[in-house]
C-alpha cells in the first residue's frame, strides 16, 4: 500500500514570510527613493513572486518602472532578502505539531513552492524542518512551476509518493488551480496571502488553523494497493 503524500506550499501556508519579504522589498525600492510600503498594501502578491512585489510597490506609488530597472531591482531584492531570509519569519501556529502527527501516521511530507529552491531550503534550514520533508522543490526545480500541475506531480514523485494518493495544502490560486488540474484534492488555508477570499477559488476544503489539518487530510486521502 502506498503511503499518502501531503504537499505544502511554503509562503503564506507553512510560514509567515511576509515578515521578511516586505522589509526586503522596502530596502530594495529605497534605492529608487520610494517610501516604504506596508504589508497590507503588498502582502497579497507575495505568492506571485518578487518581480510582482516590486511592480506592485512602484504601481502603488504611481512611479514608472522600466524593464531594465525592474531586473536590476530584482537582483537587489534577492540579495537583501537572502541575507535576512529568517530574521522574523516563523511557522504558523500549529504547523510543527501537525507535521509530527502526519509523520507518525506514515504520511510522506513534501514542499512545493514557487520560491527559488535554494531560498526555500535555506529558510527551512534556519527555522528548522528541512529533514521533515522527503522533497523540497522550488520554482526553478523543474521547467514549469505552479499553477502548472506538473510541478506538484513531479514533487510527489520525487518524494516517493503517488499522485493518486496525495493532498495539496496551499493559500493561493496557484496552489489550488495546480492541484485541481492534477486531480489532487487541495486544502486551502484562509490566513495566507491570497488576493481574494480562498472560498472563491473553490478548493476541496478550507482550514483556519493547522489544528484542523490532520483530520481533513485523512478524510481526503485515498490509499490504494
């Protein structure tokens, strides 16, 4: 019998990384004399990547941004973010307890994020937890990334799991669309970085705290021989 696999998004799902992403964004845009932007103003685009965050800051301040400067600022952002990647970032409440519970039930755990893989691994190494996951894949691990379903499917296979016996956990349209397209049930957290209420994205089910995760995952898993 194949052990069930549970695949987690990272930013806005397992960890509250806005605590370090937004300060990194503000340090970056300060190079162009833009005032700081608040988490409330930019937070919901975190899941869409650094380029979108930078563009959102410039749009918010009604400041033009050339393609060349956009790329330059991306390099600055990645450098400053990596240097401060875990200054304030923490796991959401209940995450580690839920991961332990799932591991005790012989679930295979994996991370599938659009963050660069080396940044995801560095963050998890610092805050603790890399060893919990059978696979950690990023937006640059495979040719395609979420919302392409192959990102999740390949992550599951890399972890030694079976896509027919898997569950996805995420907070954004990228996670939900990728999972549903792959015919994988998806649990959405409603405290992440989605730019719309996750109910509108029609996930399989929704949780408001990680204390709810294990029961929901067990209900959705479909072990098979």
